[in-house]
C-alpha cells in the first residue's frame, strides 16, 4: 500500500511494520485519508508490540538506535507489564508481555501472541490536536470506538482505542488516538483501561 500521508523513517523495520499496520487496519486507513482531506499532520505517537519476552524482542530496536531510559509500566492486577523505548525522530516503542509468574495468568497477551506472533504491531497511536473533534470526524465515516475517552478534557493525556479489527475470528489490531498536552509519558491507569477495551471488535 502506498500511503503518502504516512511519515517516513530511515529504519526499514519500523517503516515496514507501520505500513503493514495501516494496510491492515481500516480505521487507520480512514484516519490517514481524513488527514489528507482536513490537512491534519499525521504524527505517530507510539507503536506497540505484544510479546513473550520484552528484553529479547527489543534487541533489534536497541541495535538500531532505540534506547531504554527506565520507563517501566506495571499492571499486576491485569497480569502484564511493559517497557518504553525511545529514539529521536521516531515514535516511542511500547513493548509489553505477561508476567512470567502466577500474575500472568490474567493477561490476554500470551494468547494474542500465540495467534498473531510478536512480529506485527498490536496498535499504532496517532497524536491528535483535538481528540473530540477527531472522534466526531471519524464516526461520520463509520469508524467505531471501543468506549469513552480515557482522560478528562484539558488533562495532560487523553486516549481512546478504535474497535478492533478481527482476524482469524479474534480481536487483532486497534488504532489509538492520543491527545497530549505538555506530557510525553504514559499514565498507568490509562494504559490499563485501554488494555481492557482492546478486545471490543468492530461491527461487520
């Protein structure tokens, strides 16, 4: 798929993963088209990989310029945790896995990885200026969302997932809209709420 709205990156691995995601996710394609029509910049905030071992999966990205600077998010009640990797000029890389002890039994990640692998993106987050305006525009074009916006109006971070694409009869990938207001991190409670909403699938 040739999508001139997409940003380009010198790292072919990152570029290809993002292109494959946009090619396979209808909400992402609609968003890219809306960006062209509205003149919105298409800015990718972060990309997310689900895996069985965060450190091992991050190795190729570390070799190509990403760095881990101590950002760890943990959700023992939901059975998973993640590390955030950053590279100048690139979207943040969010890599998550289930805990390897009893806590991990609650996580939806291992079953997802077993079905779809750790070589594809679970979701891409695009950074928007006004999340409510963007949601309204996408809804007019038939895009469905998994729930309400997480994060109150005017707060430093607001996020929402679209309803999931279905592949092989299971929830597969989602597009995330992210509105940031002077904040570059991740709220633990928000990521937890988003994870819980990621299995809602879109209507046929």
